[in-house]
């Protein structure tokens, strides 16, 4: 089942998707923006291939990935080998469970880094479970921020990073786990990466910037209320910049990794 057939949008498929969304007029706009981005991306790739040749463009893509891998491995080689653990807590899952302890074990071995999340509790009833795609996004963001923030943001540097988790745990949830509020947990995972890595590279470490993590949700009063207002954003205080202490910011963090695969938000 494809939403596009021979380059044309299949409205029936789009409508089926929108019927399973709460604010489908907003989701239609989101999807149209993604369609436009993909069309423009295809056009730009075709243009550059026409100008330089497909073989040259493909070789350049491969070299960029290889360059990113070489760069992270060079940075990891400067960090002493060792194993480092860090734990943190989520106050609650929103439906009565908590506090919830989260843990990570980070191992540096020559030019590779392994992050082990297997020692974490089972997925919970609240919508804060983290799918594997979101876990990867948080890890890649955290490692890049600490090891070398100048790394090109592509899959090349992922080759040096191994992620272990346990299917069915809160940091590796499986269906039908609720995960609509997964960004709260993803931000906490990034903080745990910072905490573990700060034990071996303290100059690059940051404070727990996600600890004051405020979420604001505003919704209509009831099913008959025609107004729909849903403000879903993360406001937090920056703790690592003394001269700007107390400033409120919107901070995307791991979400900039663009790795969270589309999937149904169970229990949302």
C-alpha cells in the first residue's frame, strides 16, 4: 500500500491515515510539507547527478560517510579505554508508576563505543516508553555532542557506535507500548550519555540540562468543543551557561537527528 502511485497522491490512502489522527487538518499540513520536501530533494539530487554524473555523486556520498566514520574513530582513539555507568530517574509515567530508574553502561574500546541499556525496567503503562528508533536518535546526539560536535550528521559516524537494549524494556519498547510522550525519555537518555561520558572526558561534559523539563499540553474541554488547541513543547532552563542562567528556550536536542521512524503512537 503506497500513498503515491506513479507520482500521484492517492487521496484514499491519505484520508485513511488522517482518520486515525486527532487533529487531521494539522496532520494534512505536516504530510504535505513532507511530500514537498521529498519532491524537492529528488529534484536536487537529479540536478546534481545531471551536472556531475551519477558515479561522481555516489562516490562523493560514500566518501562523506567514510570521512565521518574516520573522524569519530580518531576522536574515540583519544579517549582512554574503560567502562562507565550512569543512572537517572523519571519521576513518573503519568499513570501511577514511579520513580523509574534508568541506566546506561558505556564502554570505550579503542575506536569503538558501546552503550548498553539492557539493565532497565520493563515498558510501563504511561506513554513514555522509548522505541528503538528514538533510543538511537538520543544516543547518536549524545555521543556526537561529547566526542566531536563537528562530526557531519550522517550515518558514517554511527558505524563506530553499538547500541544494546532489551526488547520490551522502557528503552526498547515493543507493541503495544504507549510512546506518545517518548521525547521526555529520549532527553533523559541523552543526559545519561552525558553523565557517563563526563567521567572520562569532563571538559566536554555538560550539566543535566534536561532535568528541568517542562511539558505543556492544552486541549479542548470535551468532544463537543469545536476548539482544538494542542501545545506540545519542551521548555527547559539552561544550567550550563552561568551568564544566561534562567533563560527559557525551545531545545530540540535529539530530535534534530531525524531518526524517529513514523509509527503508531499507542495509548496516546
